[in-house]
């Protein structure tokens, strides 16, 4: 009985370690992206990305993004794609590409509005 629990546990631990060591990420490219078609891509060495992210969300999180941040991120992304999956609007909305811009506005932060 113990062996039946140890095998799935070992597989899960190996999957987590592989994901962490290879820095695997899901990156969602919306329709109309620079250079690449709309897709969800599994990429390796995605150190600048969150576990589920998009180039637009990554660029809006930076304090001083370059004008062509989106294009540079997509160029780098094109070199590290392991697997192309269908585009998912739900995953793209999950990355909140516009949330970072909204959070920078002091008047609209949750803490500020709860104090007033």
C-alpha cells in the first residue's frame, strides 16, 4: 500500500523539480501579437515571466519599460518555445495585462479606498 502512494508522490515531485529547474512557463500571446500568431506557448528559460504570463503583462510590471518592450519580449519568446497550444482567452485574462497600470494609480488602490 505504501508503494502505491510513493510512486505518484515521486512523479509529482519530479514534475515540480523539472518545471523549476528548466524554468518552464506558459506564455499567452494574444491575437495581433508582434511576429507570432495567437497561441499559448510552453517556453523554457522563461526567467522574466510568471508561471502563467503574457508579454504585455510582463512589460506593464516593469518600472520603466522600453517602447518596444513587447516586440523584444516576443522575439526572445520565439526562440524558447517548446510547445504551441491553442490560444486561451481565459488564460490571457488571468495574466491581467492591464492590472499593473491600474495598480499604479494611487487613488484606485484597494488599501487607499478602504481607508477613505
